[in-house]
């Protein structure tokens, strides 16, 4: 890696950012792979690989905002699809909790960047339900 000079007070935030941006992606991919396997997909990595690579590459190229590469039901304001995802994940609490947290964060980014309006945002948040 590249050496980075930081104030001591910034080190925990720096480390949290790297953990969140790298390690948590691995956890999300592992959960997605398990869900695909449960849905009957024989080789989840074959399906996820191109999507994950394109998403991460796009987000890194678009950093720090990384919003132009966002796709999916949250950014489209498709609360019905989000609700169906929440329902499908009901029997998998760990994945459901992660899905809700990341979808809420995605909705926040989509709203603040103007990708969705307040009404679509509210509908998506309502579809996510309570933790």
C-alpha cells in the first residue's frame, strides 16, 4: 500500500473507512452468494463477479461521490421491488438486516444527490420497514 500521513486523531476514521470499503464488501458478496445458492444458482460467483467488478470499478472511478454508478430499485424509487426483497429475506435475518441498512444508506445518497425525490425516498424507506 501507499503510505498515508495523517493526524493521530484521524487514524480511527481512516481505518474504519478502509474496513467499511473493503472488508464489508466481502461480507455483502458472501451473503449475496449464499442467497443465490439458496435460490438454486449453481455458481453464484459467475453471476455476481461481473456485477461486483463493474460496481466497484465504477464507484472508484466516480469517487468521492460515487453516485452515478448506482443502479437498482432504491435509486429508481421502486418501493414495490424493495418490499418484495424485504419479504424474500424475512427468513434470513442477517442478510435482511444488512440489506435494510445498506438500502437506507443508498436511499440517503440517492436523495442527497437528486437521483430520487422526497416522495420516492419516503416510499422506499417505508418499504424497508423497521429493523
